[in-house]
């Protein structure tokens, strides 16, 4: 199944500022879309029901793209959106992290309506990925911003959006860049600690969904360079994929073993990835 990756540009990294496609063997296929509204793209998510790829653009808008790379829906520019990660929620809406407002916004799949009040403004210093658990809980990673301001934590919210005191992460080596919920219901993050330091320790970290304790740590173990890890996604075969600088790295989730780089591409500086047929 083809893989699409957002490549950062500008302040987010010396990448291509484009949505790039790769085949099943990791061979580059070039830009997936040439639309000028895609600039320094960030989060990605597939709407399986509609067969569209939703993408967050630094032009303060959300776009929906078909299998031919054609933009078929456009939220239009939203002042101060500054979107980060994106996922579809259990209610069928598209959720996007707003870096400026430091919260999460929700959009209807048609991108013709949105609700700004999913969580209060400024709920965390700098949102760094979020996901819904199978029971409707929302997990939100809070990390460091490009200016070095922020914290390193994960917070959990009940389906009614009340913060859960029962979920507490105590991990001095955590500095989250993205978050996903695993098939077993646990919380996964990509981590670079300390953030933006040349010799940072880069890992994937798994936390128990019930109370937040650290379950295990995934390491590259010499199978990949694994620098600046960012977006996380599970493939159809159950492997866990993480996009990083110059590569996409795969892990066997069952064993925790690093399977190496499935994509190697200079200056990739990936932010998010998705498998999009």
C-alpha cells in the first residue's frame, strides 16, 4: 500500500515542504499533490469511509485530497489555526491540534463546520500529538515548542472532556513528538530527549492506558539512524511505523524489535505518515 509523508520546511526543518509518496518498496514516487495550498504540511489522516486523505497545511487550513492528489475539500484559511497533528475521532469528525491556541479543534468531514471548544484554549503549553482510546478517552501529548518553551507530559481526558487524575506519566526521559493508541489500547509516543539536541536519545515509549506507567521502550538498536522521530502509524500487518529525519522506521510491535528503515530519503524531515491506497 503506498505511503505518503509530510516533509517539513522552514522553521520545522530543512525538508521539501511537500506531501511525498513512496511505493511498497520505499521507492520515492515524487510529490503526491502539486496543489499550492499544501505548504509545510503537518498532520495526516485517512477518512476510510470517504476515501480521502486529510492534511494540515501551514497556510492555516485543512485540506482533503483524493487518490489522484486533487484537493476536493478546503476549510479555507482559519486565522491562528497553525495546525499540528490530525486524526479522525470516534464521532467521525476530523480533529486537528492548534499550536497557537494550544488546544484541539474538530471539523466535520465536509470541512464546512468546526467546533473550537473541544478542549479549553491553552490546555497544554504545546500540543504534540493526540489520539482516542477505544473507550472514548482522549490522550494528549504535551512537549516542547520550537522556542524551547513547554513541558514533557501526557494528559488524559474522559469522554466528557474532564481531565483524568488517575492517568499520570512519570518518566524523566520523555519528550514527546507524536502520540498514538496501540491495538492493545496502550499509549505510544515518539520521543526525542532532550528535545532539539544533536545527541538526543530517540525512542518510542509505551505507557499503560489505565494509569500511565511506562510499559516498555522501543529503540533502533543500530537498525536505523532514527533521528528526530515524529509521526506514528500502524500498518495493515500490525507493524508500527515512525517517520524521522531521512527515513521511515518500522518496529515489530509484538516483540518491540526494530525492523530497520523501510524508506531512506535525504532531507525527508518527516512530520506525519499515512498508508493511502
